[in-house]
C-alpha cells in the first residue's frame, strides 16, 4: 500500500498534513483573501475566493483563532500565507 505524505500549503510552514486516508483535513475548503488577479497576477483590490488547501493542524487552528489566509499569484501558481 502506497502512503502519500502531504505538506501544509502555507508559505514558510514545514508542517506535515499526514496520510491522506488518516487525516480528514486534506484539501480543506477555505475562504482566502486574494491580493492579485488570477489571470495576470497584477495587484488588485482584495477579494475572497474559496480554495481547497492542505493545512497542518497548527495552521488550521490559526484560522480558527480568527486569522485569515491571504493569497497572491496567478493561474494556479499561488502562495498562501498569514499576515504577521
């Protein structure tokens, strides 16, 4: 049986999400704040979009404490991060 390990999608986080079968948090639909448009990657007025992310327990808990995830990039090549 092949075991796949998933890493957290948050920039700078080294957390492991875990085995896809054992961890229900893989591909969690999360509302994020984009700061760039998705076709050209230019800066734009911030907007919400729901994205499926792999989140470790620490980053998932961070969102539950009221910290939004921000995103920038274009055409599927995005970075997800918390503002400090």
